[in-house]
C-alpha cells in the first residue's frame, strides 16, 4: 500500500505543473484589463499604464511566468488586488468554511441517499424504488440556487426555524479560537455549546441545500451497485444457507458494493467543493468559491490562480484517500497493488 501511495504521488507532480501553466495562461487571456479596472473609469491612459507597470503586466509573458513560479516555490501566491491581503492568507481562512459546508452537505446526502439506494435495490420495483427515482431526479433537476432560495423562503421567512442567511455566525457571536477552521469542531473543542448551536443553526440550511443537490448520483450508484451484488452467486449462497436477510444485505452485499459508491462520493465531494459558489452567494457564506468568482469578475489574477491550484491539490489528496479506502474495504486491492 505504501508503494502504491508513493507511486501515485510521483504521478501528481506533472499534473500540478500542468495546472500551474494552464491556469497562468488562461488568466492572461481573460477579457478585461485589471489595470484599467483598478484605476477606475476616470483614469488617464498614463495612470493605467503606471498601474500596469506596478503589477508587472508590461513585462513579457515568459518573464511574468518565471516570476510567478519563483514566488510559488517560496509559498507566495501573490496579493489580491481587491482585498489587499495575501492570497495564501485568504485561502487558508476561507477554505475551511467551504470544506465544512461541503462535508456536512455530503454527510446529509449520504444519510439520505445510502439507505434509500439500498432499500430501492432490495425492494426493486416497489413504491420505495419509485420514490428514490423521483427524489433523485428532483434533486438533480432543481438548480442549486433555486433550492437554496426556496429553503430560505420556507424555513426562514415562513416557519422561522432558521436564522437569517448572513454567513457562518450571527452578529452576536465571535469566531471560535481557530484550531481546525471548522466552527462546529472548534466550538466543541472550546466547550462552548452555545457557540456550537449558533454555528449549527447557520450551517444546516446551506448544507441541506447541497445535500439535496447531490442526492441523485449517490442514490443511483448505490442502487445500481447493490443490484449487481445482490444478483451474484455468493449472495444467493448466503441466502440459501439461511442467513438473516439483514446480515446478507449489510455484511455481504453492501460491503462488496462500496467500491463504486466510494468513487462516486469522492467525485461528488470534489464537484461540490468547487461548485458551491451559488450556495455561498445565497447564504452569504465566506467561502473560497465566492472569493474566486469575485476575483474573476475583477480580473484579479492571483486569487484565481491560487484557487485553481488549491483545488488541484485537494483533488489529488482526495483521490489518494480514495485509493487508501479501497485497500481498507477490499484487501484484494492491496494484494494486486
């Protein structure tokens, strides 16, 4: 297993180099002039040219790229022109907010989709099978921002069960002492249950929005994988030997159906982490997605490049984690490796 991990890490370096090159080139061909944007509409051509020189945009493209690589090797992702803060600081501050929201949304989705997919496979053709298809189709058909606005209207405006969608905490609370960056975990580490309740009251509705949006692929993959395993010879043998139905389904069938489900969970988490910007906008969530979009609109190169690089590293680590889980779930994967 260790050899497989090292081998996978060895193949990562060319991918990250490609990401750095492509991201750098794409940000340079984006429409809009950052110098003109930050100079303002009333700026003279001389003032715009002065800003362009101060940003290094007047230098040849190769020279700009080499300077960027040198800074990147030193852990310097540049400074955001819109906020005036180092990009590394912004990413390390905002990434836990996006990761906490995405992870909780995935947990909500798993809590609904996995039992639903298993029951739909066990009772194929029944009402619960049809219900799972309807729920999965509805979840993926509704735009995520519409689902978020609908939930805000129902749970905040009509029922009053949720607080105003104003970020990670209410104005009356201060951020917990930073340990993991996850407010739910950090508040528990502080032993502040009131702060935990405040953080949870703000996050459960956007997490539910992401969970509904990601129901479809997890439910469908769980159902399809379970159907394939339930039709296998060893499951029929287990049933013929008189084993309890619950043990056959959970111990034998579900564990052998986990590999494609784990792959789907990894893909869904990666997609949600990079695409939850609409949810962040609806709920005023200070995450990395909204930060990158605002920088993209302003033609602010450094945050966009830092965002793409951070996402690429996270995807690599996530794929590595999935490989490790493969070996834990199915020992044959370790033997083949």
